[in-house]
């Protein structure tokens, strides 16, 4: 029952006697480790300290308290970190004790995820998660610095390297430009960690990544053969993997690989089985075995290059100015290929590249990091408090580290840092604070601000002018410098003919870009001496790694025995490819198109102003062909899936013949491809030359914080006309031939001018231009037009990023090839959906379902599956007519729901594009609530009706029980505060069917989860209470609310929020009258409940849509619906 408020008020004291009783029970059951996490324990620590004291008195040997493991705000991630620490620390301690016992008197240190060494007895579980990869980054940085000082060509600025650590199951990539990059909040295997870690991006492409051919596409990963059985060549019956592809093309030579394979671990790699297995694929693909293997390698290289772009190009770094440092067992086999894919011209291979993580541990500093949360507004009067907090942490860290190491106190250096963010955002940046006491507070404040703004501009390309800065936390790092690489410098020998073991055939791409067999020099690295140079193609074999020197590259051995690979011949200006579909290029283009959409998304996230886009990730980015067909979509919100295409086609139809290079259009009209008014779409035509019509289009859709309307946030629960939901934009020109129409768009957003169709519902007469200022504009204009404009600029920048990447692709492959593969990827997606329909036809011929809504309307759908033609007909006839409320769903929303349902039928990683809908005929009756006409309101249609459409389709197909069938849209606010969230509920249970349509298994629903059309996340409880005058009384699983059956529906949740100030709270929901249906005899889930609990004991029940005036002490209670069950009987 313990509870402390955000301000430190003790709401409920810690019941020590009850806690002791419960802990004694757990201790008696054999538990010896305990994690303690209390709300606001990061700041108000007394209760956690008392609980820890009681646990230790009882005898628990591992007590992890959250204020010690992660003394920062955010209850969930701090809790996860504390649980991880409590779980792992005892295991690590046993291992440490065993090792220490074998080496008495020897100083023993362990690598931490932060990149520093910890004394054996201070090593904690929370700091061990990424210790191996962190060692690789340290090794990379230390050896790269050595190479930069002595080996590299003179270059201004710091040492710049991209780390490329390719192992057996995955590849880790990292960025280094003179300083280590660390993350203080990250997610590892689904666990949210708040502990300092090296910034590492991992992609599932390693030597063990499994290769397969599905009949149309070559696929690499994400599954791995692992170490056992390992790749096929390991002689343990494993699948084909990337390692086998390198054996097939001659880049791995079994004679120069350890003989450790087979049952007796004494045989070489099995080249014969590799040739046979690739021969089987070649027969089905109409290619040669070596061409098949080469194709798989190309795909793996593209995946790894895309991963590197995410930690470099997407963050504003020019990767062509960097050296690629490859390490790990498989890195050297692919380094030249990855560098070519990124436009890089230098690759560094250390002699210990195969074990660089271990080498890095030996070079690492001893370090100790300490943090303290502050949450102080950055202003001059607070600078003394910052200094005092840093001084206290520095003294503590220095003394602690000095006590752990045998050197003198002078060896300890302390680095001081501030974690700074803009007020109202969640993304803190780390800036140094080195201002001594001799620097006055005003100068220190200026230095902090300048450092933050420089870091923010580097990361996000803009500043939030006028927003206050908040120091979220302070941290210090005490360091005892590690060893300098003791690598002797050798004299360079004059050029000579390098000794070689002979030549071997190697199948790879030549200078013209065409793959062919080449005679490659086979060289043993031990035979090389400094000064030697080897022109590709060549294979350099050594004990721990193999390095492939591709044609057009030269390797030379430096004075420090480093291999430096450099591009000596120009890359092929254009990739040799035909327009006929090729299974390798089909996968390559799938990845390239998706990567462009993802890069657009990262650009938008980095440059957006509003929290909705930057942190809730409520946006989507996509690219389209010249006809407006969706090619690739990088969605974060399922309701955006495929719904932008109609917006693109509206712009094409309205502006045919009048578009020009440099034009950009904006649209949110729900009657022409929009979803609801806050979702604003920015569309950029992409021209390659000066032709009359665009070659491509790129688009970005973002949920703006406010676009006007009756209520802040533009989601009014009681709207009845579109004008009450905000400013309507229909085919408005945002940029005219490169000129931003800033004044014009601000006039529209502010209500001084009108754009789009007249808001009396009359049909538009043609393309829309903003009308002159002074005309009658939106009745309820935007509350913050400048913020809208800032986010629109971010969307323009994201689109420009997509346009640049498309132009690069055309330069590499040629316009005819790119256009051909835009069609091929659609054809492939169409075929994937047709296969799913074929499987579905074994079980469903004609399905029909009617789903009632709480407001009396219904969604009715009939599904007809034609197994022979492999098509589906979706008919929404019988759905209720257009509503007088806001539950009308635009056509684009309905199509997004159809696309979503048929996408989840495909149990594979397929491209999501316009081809998915080609086998599907969709009938939406005119005048229905799924095809509304102006001036119908639509805000609930996007969030509520969309999920009802999804569940109706799932019901007609007999797939599973219904989900909670609502998003539980909850808003509250007053003149000072506004907040919006969607609340999770239960998902439906379902069945698993074989290709003949027979039930072979099933699954339970998931409890308290976002379902179907939403995947947004709730605000952390501590952040919620810190920023708003509310208290989260509880958020718990609503046990028993899931539908019964052989497989149970997921339970809903109960969320209780106590208000500490007068506010208006509103709920926009469904599922309060009709429970989530069960399937195949499964029971329905419990209906939801909305109620207000007054301080005088009264309980006020609200309907599915309701509003209440909350007074201090009142509680708004939401019981979300459970999911439907599946199958008769009990599990």
C-alpha cells in the first residue's frame, strides 16, 4: 500500500510489518534475490531504503533498489533495470567468485556495457548486458586512433570510423568520431534498460543467417543456424547460411579454415554438401549455383549497409568521409562489398580483427559512472545547484574508484555531464559541463546552452526557439586510463612481388559490376611484411579471420601490421541489371525501397517539433510510382497502412499538367484520402529531369498536436460536422517551385483564409489554392499554427530525403530498372496475398459478419473467397448509413483495415504496397458510414470504427475472437494542461490452421495490449504525474474479463486516475454495450465500463462517449473490454 506523490508527499506510509511478513514467506520458499521499485523512488528514497534494510535483515543476499540501480525518472524502465540487476547479479557473482578463486592475488576486472572495466566485486548485472560488443567498440576506437595518427592519409578533424562487427548470428555496427557514443536508455530483447551502454545497432545478418528461396525472392535471415547445428558446411546437418555462400563462391577456403567440424570436431568445412545444396536452389531458380550464392551475399551486404545508414547517414554524418573498420569472424569477407554499398573508400582490418572484442577489453579504461536526477529548469539561479550536485557525485565516484585500483589518486579523472532536454519532451542529450568555480553562473549557463544547441542542431537539424531547457539529470564518469595499444612500429619494406600460396577461383563482381569467376591470389597473412601491397581479387587467410580484397581494391600492410584496404578503381557508375524480374534483385529492391521509407521516417522524427511525431511516433512515410501506387510504406500506425495512395492520386488528378519541380502539396481532407484532420499528409512530386510529369512521388503523414476544432487536440467527442474538428486542407500548395508558401499556409491555419472545399459541404470546383487573407476561413482554427508549420517543414525535409535517395537509386541502376522493379515488388506482394487467399479458401468460401457498435450503428461485411482465381470480394453492404455523430470512417480508413487484415494472413515478411490489394475487390456502399460525404464528422471513425471494421473482417473469416474493439480514447485538460492517451485492453484468442484448413492448434489472447489499429504507448506513470496534476491510483489487469473457451481471450485492464486540480475529462470509446465476440464456440469478453468516483462516495456511470467535470480527489475509472475466446470448452 506504500505510495509517494510526485512532490514527495507521503500518500500512504510503508507498512513495514506487512512487508516483512511477505518477504519472510518468499524467503522461506527459497528466494534469495529481491528487486525494490516504488513510484518516485528515484527522488524520494526513504521507502526504498527501508524496504531494502528489511530484506537484508531477513537474509536476502541480493537486494537491488531502483534508486541505486537507476536513479532517474521513468518508473517502467527503472523497474526493468532493477529486475535485470536482481536476476543477473547473483549469477555473475558466483562466476566471479569461481574465477577469482582460481587466480588468488590477481587483480580481476570485467567489461561493462558502458565500455569501461569494473572491479570484479563491483560488477553488477545491469552493466553486463552488452559487455561483449562494447569491448569491440573500445578495441575499434583504440586501434583506429593509432592508425589515424600513423597510418592514415593526413586528414583534418578527429578519427572517424564506422565499426562493422560481423559474427555468426548478427552484425553490430557503431559510430566513432573521436568520442564514444553512449545511450542511457535503450531496449534489449524487449527489456527497457536505463543504464549507460555503448550505442550499438544490431541487424540479424551474420555468418549463420539462414538462406532460403521462396519461389520468387531470395531471403537472408533473420533466423540463424547458430553454433549448433551451424551452417551446412559444419557437417552437422544445418541449413544453408551466409558462411556457406562464401564457401560456394570461393571466398572461404576450407584448406585455410580450422579442422574442427563434424561429429569428431576434426574435419574441414564440407564444400561438397554446399555445392549440392546450392545446386538444388539453382535448379529451381534457373541460375548457376555460384550465381545463387553470390546473390545471397549481395542481399546480406545490402542489409548490413542499411544498418550502418541508420547510425550514420540518418543522423547527419557523411559516411564517405569515414573508414570502415571491420572485425568479428566474418567481417573481412564482406567489408569491401559493404564499403562499396555505402560509397566508402577505406577499410581497416586489425591483425586481431577476429578477436577484437577481447583485445578491446584489455585496452579499456576502468570507469565508474554515477547519476542523479534533478529535473531543474536551466536558468542562472540553478547553476550553483548543478555545480553542487556534480561536485558531490564527482567526489563519491573519485573516492570509490580510487579505492578499487592500486594507482595513485591523481590517476583518476572525472568527466562531468548534464542530461538536457527541451521542456515537454522526452529526448535528453548529454552535454559536458567543465566550467570551474572561476566561471560565473551566467557564463556557465551560456556555455551549457550553446553546447546543447550545437548537439541538438547536429542531431535534429533545428532548434525549438522559445522553449525552456530542463536539466533532467547530472552524471559523472570517473576514469583510470587503460593501456595504450602496445603495437610496435615496423619499417616499411620496398615494394615486392608478394608471396602467395597460389590462385583460387573466386566468383564475384568485377569492375563492370558483372559477376564472374576470377583468379584470386591466395595469401597467408603471416607471409606479409609492412609495405606489401596486394591488388584484388585476392583472399588473405589468417588464423582468426579471412579478408577478401575485391576487384578494384588494394590492400597494403602498414607499419603497425594493420591491413588497409583502399578503392583504387572507380566504382561501376551503373549497376548492370535488366528489367526482367530477378529473385536476387527483387529482394534487394524490396530492401532498398523500404530503407528509403525508413530514412524518411528517421528524418521526420529528427526534425519534427511536436511530441506526437517526435516521441509518440504517430507518423508514416512512403514512396509511390508515377501513377500514385504505393511502393513502400514505413508505418508506425496501422491505420495509416496504404491510406496515403488516395491522397497522392487526388493531387495527381487535380494538378495534372500544372505541377513543376520544387512543388509540394498538403492535404488532410478525409474525403480525398485523409483519415482525420490531425493526420496531415505532405506530398512531393519527384522529377529526374525537366520532363512534364513526375517520375515518382514521396509522401509523409504526421499526427499534428492540434489542427483546431471544438477541443484542444482536435479530437472532440461530440462533433457532428467536419468543421468542428479543425482546419480542412484539400490539395493545397505548400511549396511553389521551391518557395515555401509560409504566409499563405499560416493564413489558412489561423482561419484568416480558406483552402479546400467550402465547409458547407459543396463539392470542390478543382485544385485548391489558399484564398486571400480576409476571406472567411476555418470556424475553429488551429491553436498553434507556428507548431503546425514547424512540423510541416519537417515533413518537407523528410520528403526531400526520400527524393534524394530515389535519385541516387536511379543513378545506380537506371530509370528503366527502377521503374520495372517498382512494378515487380507490387507483383510479388500480390502473389504473396494470393497464396494467403489460396490457403484461406480451404477453410472459408463465404463469410458474413455483423458487428454492432454501442451507438446503434453496425458494420456488416460479406467475404467471398474464390480459390481458383485466388481472389477475395469484400462487400460492406448492409453497413449503417452515414451517422449524425463522428463515427463515420473515411474510405481510406476502411481500405487500411482491409489491407491490415489480409497482411496479417501472410505469415512472412512481405512488402506492403499497392500490390497487396490487387487480388481484393472492395465494395463500400455510397452513403454509408464507411463512405461519408461532406460535411460528415469523422474523428471517431479513424480511431474507433477502424478497429470495428478490422474485427468484423476477422469475424467473417473465422480467424479469431474479437479484440476489445475500441482504443478507449481518454482526454483531460483545463486552460493550463491538456493530455490524450489510448488505453489498452484484451486481444482475441485464435486458431491455427494447416493448408487444408484444419484446426491444428490455437493461442490465448494477450492481456492489456494495444490491438489492431493502434500501437501507441502510454506515458510513463512517473512522467505523467510529474507533468500533470493527477495521480495514477492503479493500472492493473482486469482478471477474468477475457472470453472463455478452449483458448481464452486476453483480459482488459482497469485504469484509475485521481485528479488533483479541477479539469474536464472525456472518454471516446466503444465496447461498453456489446462485448468482444468469441469465435468457434468461444465466449465473449466482458464489456468496458466508464465511471467517475466522487470524493463523497458517489459513482457516476458514463456511456461509451462521455464527459465529466473532475474536482480535486475525484477518480476517473476505465475498465477496458476483454478479448473474445476461441473454441468450445475450457483450456
